[in-house]
C-alpha cells in the first residue's frame, strides 16, 4: 500500500453502529494550513468521522495516515499525541477554574499537581498563547464561568495550541455565537492557517463555509459524495445544497395559504426585571411573527414569560381578548401555548431515553387509555411524527443521544407539537439543522398556520426570518426597537435596529 503525501489522510473509513451504517468507505485528505469544510445533512456522518480521528470512536475499517506514516489512534490521548484537537459546540472547560488553570489542566508539568504549579508562570504562559490568537485582552485569572461562550471557545482553541496542535477540528463552533463573535473566530482561523495549522470545519451555515474554507467535502448517508474547490471562495451555495440533499431544493421558503385572522395574543407593557421592559405587541391567527435581535436582547426571556416559565414583573397578556392568568408552564400548555426551547440538550430531551419515550414524555394523556399507556397509540403517534418531521434513522427505540444533532432537534419539535397548540413559540428551531430539514420545518410551520396557529419565531438567522415571517419585531436590550412587515424587510435596517440604532 502506498503512503500518501498529504499531511493527513483518512482512507476507506467505515463505521457501523447497531442498526446504522454511519460511514462507508470514506476517504478524506488534508494539507497543512488548509481549512477543509465537511458538510452534509443531519446524520450524514460528519461528527462520527471526526470522532474517529479524535479517538472517541474506533473505525470499523480503514486507516489514518499523518505525515505519510500510519497513525494508531485508539483513544483521545493517542489523537492528542498526534497533534489533533477537537473543539465541539459544547465547551469542555471546567467552569469553576480560571482560564490559566483550564489551559494547564491535564498537563504533567513540574510539580505534577495543579495546586503546586507556579500561578504566575501559568498565567504568563497562557497569556502568551492567547496573544497568538490576537483575540483581545483576556484576564487569564478570570473564572471560565464568568466569560462568554465565545471567549470560552477561544480558550479551548488556545488550549489546543498549547498542546502543539497541528490539526484543529471544529464541529459547529458558531452555533451559539453572535455575528461579531463568529467574525472573531474566523479571524482566529486565518491566524491558525498562517501558522501552518490545518482546520477541519463542520457547519450547517453555508455562508460561513463559502467564506472560510479552501476545500469542501460533502458527505451523504455515510458516503463521500463530492469534493469542491473553494480556493477562490466562489463555490455556489446551490451546488453545495444539491450535493448535500441529492436534488435541487425548490420552494425553500414555502409561501402557504394561511389567512391571517383574529388577534389571539396581545402583550401590553410586559416587563421582567433586568431582562426586558415595556414590551407590547400582538399576534394573529395564522401569522408567523419573527423576533430578531442579538443574543442577550431578551427574546428567550420574553418567550419564557409568555409560556409561564418566568413570572412577569409588570404588564398584561391577553389571550383572544381575555386576560391570561397562568402560574406555570402547565397552565400555559392548557391554554394552548407551547414553547419549543432553544437548548435541546438541557431542556429539550432526556438523552438516555428512547426517541419514542421522549416524544411521549409530556404527552401521557395522548398515548394512554384509562390511565394505562397503550402500546398501539404510542407507536402510532411516534410513527406519525417520525414521518412528518423525517426523523432519521426512523428507529423509535433508539436512545436519543445516539441521534445526530439535527435529528435530536426534530425530536424536540415533535415532542411539543403533539399538544396541538394555538400559539406556538419556536426559539431557534433550526439551529444545527441541515438545509433539507430546515425547509421541512418551514413547511411544517406553514401547515400549522393554515390550521390557524399563530407562531412566534425567534431566530438569529436573518435569511430565514425574512424568508418565512409575515412580520418581524426587532429587540434590543430588552425593548422592541423596530417592526418590519412583509415586503418591507430590509436586512440592513433590521440589523441596525438590533444594534440599537
Ligand atoms: N453513538 C452512536 N450510537 C449509535 N448511532 C450513532 C452514534 N453516533 C452517531 N450515530 C449515528 O450515525 C449516523 C451519523 O451521525 P453523525 O452524528 O456523525 O451525523 P452528523 O453528520 O454529524 O449530523 P448532524 O449534522 O446532525 O450533527 C447517524 O445515523 C447517527 O444516528
Ligand atoms: Mg454532528
């Protein structure tokens, strides 16, 4: 067998999980100082391929070569020894330790035990590494829990530089970052490139892929589908999409035939201390009302207040003209209000339960007869939602944690849709969801509005807000700072309103 000349080659990688072939004979290569984007639908096998590189999973078949030599990667430690670092969406730092302590964690230095290390040296060294990233001033004595998620990610990248990384894998790193924070990450990626470090970048945001990658590899159903040269940063997004889903996506934002009817929700001068104040708006039957704004603008808190999760400090909420009196989430659901939360890992799913159990968890009433769970009803309900949302693989008894990120998100949506809501609040429902599934979620929203459901749609992605909403409200620092109607939605004006201008 010939030894490859590229810096990294993963050759003929296959991986099977019980019931699923996650990867079949995938080969990828990577050069020094290159940004390789891995794209594909939810469940295509991107994370699995990277977890094999990271020593988290063992490949069933295939070989890995680094610098032309066969690399034996069986554990995360092996992977780190080869200079490979993984940055996941979830940060893996210890929140109660300082930046410097986190960066030195796991290092067998002088004294061995962290407590005996010279704190000054630690701080100085970590500051030096952070400086290599050009990411502004970070006080290395600050506790990780006190800095933003974006800064935490930078600390993770810095930590990987301390480990002499030559390859950094980033799996959906920007999904919880603001636009400005993502920009900072992109400039760090450029700095890494200049230092000869190679980056493998996974994202569902095709705008990012187009901007920062040198080469794009598309996976579908665990197979290598295409490789696109993006050295000129001009790959057509449509071409990527076509390879990803295997067909052209027409009607990405379906128009729908909903009739906007009576007012079903009216919010007057609503306030929650320290989060938002004097918020007034209304929502009509069949309407999709978007909420734009920067992270921290108060949108999620507003949604949770309407849903009864937070207790309002002032103001009134009216449901079809009547004052809404709710004490908690259960009351809200009884009144026909449903919220699909943004953080699917923490609030959305019980990861150790099966898909079917997750969907049925808040829906005991729907699947029981005379207080006893009916297997038949349960199966029928679960099947219906697996089909309606195209959850893949369509295995009701599989544990939630074993589904890919986007399919977990679809399960969260399914779980809450069973309630047949009158008002549906969706908080970032398409985060981490592939283009095909996104358009399924939009179509589903349209179908619901055709039945008269009023939808509040919180999103940080401008194209989808403009594409699907009948009206957009923009929040800035806890206030509503702009309203845009269909046909008059201007991206720049919305951004300015979100920035408080
Ligand atoms: N630990 C596991 N056990 C069983 N099946 C798994 C496991 N991890 C992943 N899979 C399955 O392997 C396939 C590939 O999943 P993977 O997480 O690699 O997809 P992905 O491309 O990263 O998707 P996403 O964009 O949704 O994150 C999926 O069918 C998934 O359900
Ligand atoms: Mg993934």
